C-alpha cells in the first residue's frame, strides 16, 4: 500500500504530461487570407446612439462592484 502512495505523484505527473500533448498548439500566426470575404465583414448592425431614463441604472467606472469588462469602453 505504501508503494502505491509513493507512486501517486509520479502517476499524476505522467497523466498531466499526456494531457498537454492532447491539446494542439495555437497557430504561429493568424492569416486572414484563410477566411472568405464574407467572414471579414461585420454581421451585426452598428451601435445606435441612445439616451433614456434607464441610463441612470448604469454603474459608474468607480463603482466598487463593477467588473473590468463593465468598466471598459
């Protein structure tokens, strides 16, 4: 039983090293030529300028509970 416990870290290391080989590496560069012309165009409509009463519910960037995504423009 003691020998199995001693081998456990080694088995975990071997299994983790196998997982790293299962995930392919990211491409060395991004080549836009691989995409069709249609894929390079915007599919969402442009932002519409907006002013309204519910604007008072938006949190300011200095709010202590705001996330980084909400604080960015």
